[in-house]
């Protein structure tokens, strides 16, 4: 369960962060740009470890590494994204990690996988990071505008480089699909 008011706050943050970055409420928000805005490092994992290491890790435990936040040399956070995943997954994973930082989630646990130290969080924090991350990628005004232009979940997914599953989930979660359908039937 998300805390009361969390979803509305996430929508406000999605708009406020865009405004700080000179973007409109319906503009895409690339995680890489948001990271730069927040002074967070952003790296693709194969810049740090050989790609073969990532591939053998994935063979060992498929899908186990999506993205993580490490401490950089200056102790600042650095987001590391797995390049083996789809573009959509990489975007949502990066936004999930940035959400943990925005929500000031304290790191609970250190895990060491393939010689790298990973910071993991508890279940409530994971749910919050998923909710904020997906809202940052697809805030309600963006979905309303896209839907008004006749864009389907598939079209939204390809235009904003997110997964179709995420586009559908956000369309349903925000009630945008239902609202448009109602508007259609009542003229
Ligand atoms: Zn997380």
C-alpha cells in the first residue's frame, strides 16, 4: 500500500521536475537528463564491467540485475543500468533508481554480486519507487494529451520508449482510458 497522497504527490513531482528542467508537462523526461539535473551519475554497466561478466551473471540468474545505485568516488550516487535489457526496461529501471534517490530512501542492505556492491531496499520502498518512477516517465497530463491525439498504449510506448505494459498500466492507473471512453460515449 502506498502512503496516503503518494500518487498525487508523484504527479506533482513529475510536473515540477520537468518545469525545473525547462520541460512542459507533456514532454518526455529522459532518466539520463534527470540524473544530470539531480547531480546523480549515470552509467551503463558495460562501461564499468566487461559485457561478458553481465552476460554470465544473467545466465547464472536470468533478469537478476536490472539497475542499481552505487557510490561513486566522491561518495555521490551513481545509477548503473543493465544494457542487456530492452530500452523500455532500461528507462523504467533507471527511473526507479532515481525515484529512490528523490524519495530519500535509506539504503537498507548491501549485496555483493559478481564483485559489485548493490544497495537494496525494502518492499514498501520498492513499491514507492515503482510508482514514482512510472509517474515520472508518464505523468497524467502527458497521457491525457497523448490519448487526446488518438495514441494507443502501443503508440505511447513507442513514442516515449517505454514498455507497452508500463503505458497500459499508467493509462489504467490514472483513469485516462476510462475518462476518454466516457467522453466518447457522451459526445
Ligand atoms: Zn528499488
